[in-house]
């Protein structure tokens, strides 16, 4: 388990700046690197704000969040993602940092490859990118320093063990998208260094987390926590919290956000969380014509399936707003409508303690509790909510578990055993 200390945070609501990066109890070198990256981004964000001071009315925001790529006694991989908005332009950058515990070093790509195999790996990557990108440019980038704000690539391991090497946008060409290359597991196996093998093993150890056992809610007193509107900046932190407490939850995600952070959603799902559909753009669904509604919900289910490998069976209509058309289209798409009986109003009161009191105090057997993981204060209240509900004798489960895995498409559910026929 990750031995986290208080994370490093920079929060300035006046300029829509919100940064959180993890700090581990036993890895000062890694901590320093993570803080350094965060500070570099904050510095350049503030610089942009000063440069733009003469242009009032433009909206600026920056959020930095993180997710765990892998963790073992030998290696830890952390991905930071940096979302910025300047005017109407939104960008997301990802930076991966791999740390080798025995040598207390942050690893660059050449460190994970055995020295004798490095030339072959460079050629393989250059070949894979030819003719779209110039080989000498690829080679120069591969030799460049630092997988942070330097030109060097970031890297990680896919679920099947392939090495994924990613060049930031603009490094290989003028394009605005990052460029990734996958190196197949089999030739790679003999080319990894000891540190590379540790990093890969750490990824695989992390990808197969111990999932909480499924509970029988016909016999036990169950409550389902649900988190809407993500995936967002605090989702990874929330999932880490839930995993630490060995508690599952259900995430109703917005398709547009899933398309921006498919990797993040994959992590949420891999951690044993249930994923439901919360529409593509968080529109009020009753305002959409049936055809547009169908397209909207299908696009989100497609994005979820692409990211997680599972097609959702649950829909939460934004604002709980539904009508006969929403019911009919949901039925057609195989989606049950999941409302709630406990509304924490966490979006209105940015107050962890209040959220905690409402969730713990109001929940009863079979309750579905509405929360939002896009609010820091909601995520902050989660440890207290878990403790409070468990103290009251409740078992925390996903919505599907709560409803006995027998939800009917097109039907509306607000809690356990209260299926309302339309
Ligand atoms: Ni919502």
C-alpha cells in the first residue's frame, strides 16, 4: 500500500488554480521531483496570467491531479495530469514519473532499458514512427534529458506488459497531440534493465488490486455511495481512499470527460468501482429529442466501453431529470435509471463536515447516496462517511450489488427494493 503523507497542494480559487500531487513517507527524492514538476507548471501558469493581465474577460484555470501507475516495494509510478484552460483553449498534459526504490532514483527511459539493448530500442521506436516523423528528430528526443518538462518521452506499461513511450505534443512535430509508440512485450522482455523489470512488475501488481468481496444485500444492511460528474481532478485520490478502506462505489461519468481522461477511468474501473453513464455533456435530458438523446447516451456508453472494456448498464440522468422519452430511450439502450434517496447537496455547500453529517445521518438500509467527485470537499468527506456508515452497521456496495444485479432497463431506482415502474 502507498504510504502517503499529506499531499503537496497549491490552491488559489481567485485564479482557478488547484494543484495536488502526492507525497510518500519513504521517498524524499520522488517527492521533490513531484513538487518540482507541480511548481514549474504553477510558475508558468502564473506567468501566463501576468502576461494576459491586459486582456480582461478571458477565463484561465489550471488543475493538476494524479494517478498511481504502479506500486511495489521496488518501484512506484505516478502520472500527473495537468489540465489548463486559457480562454476557449483546453489542454491536458500528462507527465509520468517512475521511481526506483532500492537506488532512490527517478527513472528516465534509458534507465529502464538494459544498456546493451538501448540502440535496438531507439531503432525500434524510430522505425515505428517513420515515415510520419523524422528519425533524427525521434532519436534526438529519445536522447534528451528528463521525462518532465524536458523533451524526453514519458513511459508506462500497458496491462499486457507492452511498454508505451509517449512524446509530448510538439516534440516530434508541430502537432497539438502527444505521440505514443508501443513496444511489444516479447522482444522487450530481454531488453529491460533490472529497474525496468521492477517498474513493469509494479504496474502489474497494481493492475490486479484485491477487489472487495461482493456483499449479499438481501441479508446485510447495504448502502451505495455514488459519485457524479467525473472523472475529474480528485477522482484518482478518491479511488485511492476507497481502496484503502476496501470499499467500492459507483461513478456516474460524463462522456466528454471520459474522452479526455480514458486512462483515468480505466484505473477507476480496474480498482473494482462500478461505472455508469451520466450523459455526454451533462445536458438536461428532457430537453433533447429522442434521436439526439439516443446519440448522446450511446456516445458516452461507447467511451466508457472503450476505456474500461465494460459497457455500462446504469444511467443517471443529470439533475435526476427524466420523462417518458428518457425512460424509453434508456430501455432501448439497456440502461436502468438510477436516482437517489439521499442528496448530500455537496455541490452547494463546499463543506466536508456537512457532507459527512448528511450522508452518515440520513442514510438508511438500501440508500443510494448522491455525491460529486469533482468537488474537493466531497472527496475530503469520504473517509468520515465510510467510517460513520460502517459504525452504523452498513456495508458499502456498488449500485448493482445493492439492487441484487437485477436492474431492468428503462426502470427507475431510488433505493434498494423500491423499483418504480414507469
Ligand atoms: Ni451531475
